[in-house]
C-alpha cells in the first residue's frame, strides 16, 4: 500500500491469491471502458471469472485424485443400448443425496454391461457437485490393506478408503482373494457405513455368492447387510457394449 492509499494491483492480487482476476483484469477493464460498464459490473465479472476458474481447477484436481481408470460421464451412457437401467433410477445417485444420505449402490452384471462406466459417471457427478471420490478395484484395495497390515500401517491405508466422500470398489468377485479379504473389506465397508459415506460396488457375482469369493460367509453377509440398508442393487443385463458392433446384422 502506498501513502495515498492506492496499491500495486498486480502485487496485491498476487498476495490475495486471485490469479484469474490478475490475468483477466486488463482485458475486462478494456471491454468495460468500451461498453460503459458500471464499477459493480466490472467487479462482478472479475469475481465470477475467479470463481469459475477455481471450480474448474478443483474438479480437475479431484478427478486426478480419484484415480479413475478412464473418465466416462452419465451423458455418454447410452440408455437405449442398456435398457435394464433407466436414467430415472439413477437420479438419486447423481445428486447431492448420494453423499448427504450416504447411499450405497451395487451394480451387477456380466462384463461389458457398463458397470464401471456407471460407477465412474456417478463418482464424477459427485466431484462436479463439490465432493471428492476415490476409485479402486477390489483387488487393489485388498492388496493395499494387506501390504499395509504387514507394515503396521493399517490405519493410514484404511483412511485412504474411508475418508473420500464417495468410494468406488470395482470388480469384486473376479479374483480369488487372500484369507484376510473378508475382514479387510468388512472394515472399509463398516467404517464408511458408520459414517454414512456412500460406496459403489460393481461385481459379476450376485451378493449371495460373495461369501465364497471372500472365503467367509458371515462377514460377506455383514457386508451385504450394510450395503443394502440404505442402498440399491441394479442388475445390468443385455449384451456386452464392447461387442455391440459384431451384433449388428450385416446389411443385405
Ligand atoms: P463392465 O464394467 O460392466 O465390464 P464397462 O463399464 O467397462 O463394462 O464398459 C465397457 C466399455 O463399454 C466402456 O468403454 C464403456 O464406456 C462402454 N459402455 C458400456 N455400456 C455402455 C452404454 N450403455 N453406453 C455407452 N457406453 C457403454
Ligand atoms: Mg468393469
């Protein structure tokens, strides 16, 4: 601040961490002068630019942190092809209620039916809504917890899966897991359940077969109970999207 009360705008905006206003004020002042904006309009425009830019940066950062294997949105999901799920049925998972009410979702189906796509799309909507998300496969999650236990770092590893607002556990049931699988998965599910934090699980196996996959029928039951108390199971049927082209009849 100088003695007459004015300040170096560039330096001041830098100090206040307003990089977008700093970048945009030149062009905005120019446009404002040409078009005769009021002071209020100028300020509103600059503040709006800063807010929009921050939101975009946050979404990018959260998306990176979520570790999605690929990014697909709900808008990219073809509900005409996958007719066993209606857009309407997903409504309650695509709004703030997902996190606010700690909804659980189990997506079941054979490969290529769109389970992972939908799980990612739902988590991404939550990110757009201001929350954070984490994607993992069941195998990765169990492996990480297994390694952490060996190194005495269970608490930190658990926190990684318990603290995000939304957790996706993909592909439960594809592999034969180790003997501590049921216990580890139960801890993650139970802690999230107690904190009312949503989980989205995809699987190619019906929940009543998870006992065999996890080598523990009682713990698998306890997991399924917690998922179902405030959640839905959606079964994706029909044909594999990956093979849709092969199934289009050849023109005659
Ligand atoms: P799953 O997890 O059930 O094996 P994915 O969600 O990985 O299947 O889907 C396989 C591929 O097909 C992905 O690239 C996904 O985006 C796409 N896909 C699947 N179903 C649809 C659909 N109904 N509309 C658009 N793309 C789809
Ligand atoms: Mg998948």
